DNA sequence: GGCCGCGTCTGACGTCTGTCACGCGCGCCG
DNA sequence: CGGCGCGCGTGACAGACGTCAGACGCGGCC
């Protein structure tokens, strides 16, 4: 019997996935959590074989939870499950040791299949998303440019960003200008949006 | 037997909800769609008693689908199901004739209960969301201010907004200034964010 | 009617932003 | 070593942005 931990913030989706998985003869959902910071504590007591983690959760995102989980329980496989394929997430998930990466757009049948594969030691990655990640390539943004764009995304002024990153205002403007050029946008907000969409943040 | 149409863009969630509902003795999911513009055509052939509509869908949002559906098939009850409670959505959903409004944060058990209630003629609204909608009150933004904020949200320049709304640039700046004042923000983007969060758009 | 409040619209003014040109430090390769 | 590319940082300038004061129409109220 495969023991599964289910981490997903929307209770209704979580419950539906639980009943779905419990219908499988060889799979048993041994614990459910709704927050990122509850994953590791729950896993310590439940000792699951597989952890199914959503990325968008309150209390720390699924990537961070995956990192802590693989460190704390190396025998537990991690499958990341997310709403839409930000190729950037895929790369980050792989870096923290996830064994699988599924998108919720896939048919439900793939879920149980993927769980069985990862306990067998395989890696499972959504094929469309893998193609997108390869097609996208690495980010053209430098470290600082990405930092500045992130800070600018929710409407901070140049002065705010300069303070929070300990930079001169002129420097911040320059980074923003570079990022705007590289993304093909015309304003900082547009740049932040396309960078976000392409997984460059 | 209650005939249900299920509209939800994420295939995995849709499939999970379907199996969940099909486990109920008196409920049968008669058709599934993944796009807003497929709702009415599918409903015409399936003739469901209840349509369960997600709001965020490609091909027209769930609110618009609900409006068309209640016009085309007045006997079909509409239940709107959404990820998180934007109180603004609740009001709009009620305006287009929805009989129920659930959030995916609720436990799964409420779903079947709600479906039975709406076919019995009751209205079902998530209680937390109703409280939030009442606590929020009406938007302080005027029509034009909301228009301009919406247009500014994704990084358009003043000139773009002015063209798309057939206004002078000075006027657009003035609306933005008003909106920034009313939202307590300091930039247009911040204003768009808080307005969005409070359901004022 | 006279008045006030409100939403809508416009132009003018100071500040902030985006762009450009340039300097610095560092790793790399001929 | 000298040059070269690259990321990082700074200052100056045109243009866009946010703010202000004001005009017009409209409905409500004394």
C-alpha cells in the first residue's frame, strides 16, 4: 500500500483528490494539510511514501516545503502539482529534489499512475511542460535585474526598491531599463508581467 | 436523479469533482466542459438540472456563462464555484441569476448538500463570503475610475488608456490620482492591486 | 430659482521614471 | 600582460506620471 501525503490549500479540491486516490486499491491518503508549513511536521508523524504538494499555498510555497521535506525525510518522494505550468517552477522544483511535476490540466488518471511511477523510482514530468521549459531556456535577466523586477511587480517606487536592496536610485532605474528592454515591454509593470509569465523570476 | 453539468478548466480538478459527485446516489454528472464558451452548447444537449461553474476559465468567464445559461435554460439552476472569495464576484454572480455561490476552500461535503438545496429552490451562499461582501460595502470608485484602474492594472501607459477609453490624457491622470487617493496607495499599480483585492473592480 | 454636492473632463506644474553615456571591477583568452 | 566582454554602479536629461486648481452638466434640497 502506497502511503500518500496530500498538501493543497483549497479544501474542496483536496477532499476531491483524496476520495479519488482512496478509490485506488494500492493507494492510501494518510494525511492532508492545507498549508506549506504544515507539510514537514505532518510528514514526520505520518511517514508517507509520497508527498503530493501544491505550489501555491499559504504558509510558505510548495517548493520550499519540498526542499525541507527531502532534507528531513529523504525516503519520501515528492511530487509537485500545480495549477498552470510556469516553466520556472519546474526548474526550481527539480533543483530541490522533486521526483515528479504534474499540472492540474492533465487528466486525473495520470495522478495515480504518476504516484506509482515515482515510488518505483522513476521521475515523472508533464511532457508539455518539459517541452515548454526546454523551449524557454535560461532567463536572460541578471540576478539584480530579477531582484528589481520582483520588487517592482507590486507597485513599489524606485526609492522603495533602492532602499530595500541597498542600491542607488539611478542603479535601480538602470536595471529596470535593462529588464524592460530584455522583456520587450514598455513599462516596469509590463516587464514584471512577462517575466513572471515566462518563469524568469 | 439530479443531472449536473460541470464546468472547470483544470482537468484534474474537474475529474476529481466528477468522481466525487458520481459517488452520491442521487447525483449524476451528465456533462463536463473546460471552457466558458462551451457551457451553453453543452447544456442545450445535456439538459442539466444544475450547472456548476468555475469563474476562471478560458473562453469567457463563469459569470458571463451563467448569464447566458440562465437566459437560454431558465429551468437550470446555476451554482458558481470559485477559488477564492472575491466579494465582487459574489455580487456579480447574484446579478446574473446564480442560485448558489461556493468557494473551493469549503469542505467537499458542502458541495453535494448545496446542489440538493438549489434544486429544492433554495439559495446557497458561503457564509464567510457573504459576511465579507456585506462588510466590504459598495465600491468607493466611480465608473470611470474603475475603468481606468482596470486598464492600468497590466502596465498600460496613460496614452494607451486614453486612447482605449477615448479620453484626454489629463483626464486619465486625474482618475488615476483619485483612485490612488481612495485606495490609500501611492502608485497606480498599488491602487489596482488593492482595488482588485477588495473586489472593487 | 438659487445653491450645493458629485461625477466628469481639461490644462498646467513639479516630481519621478526610463534612457543614455560613461566609469569601475573581474574573469577570460590570445 | 593587454585587451575584451560582462555585470554592476552612477549621473544627466527628455518625457511620463501624479497632483492641483478649475470648468461644465446634472440631480437633489432649501
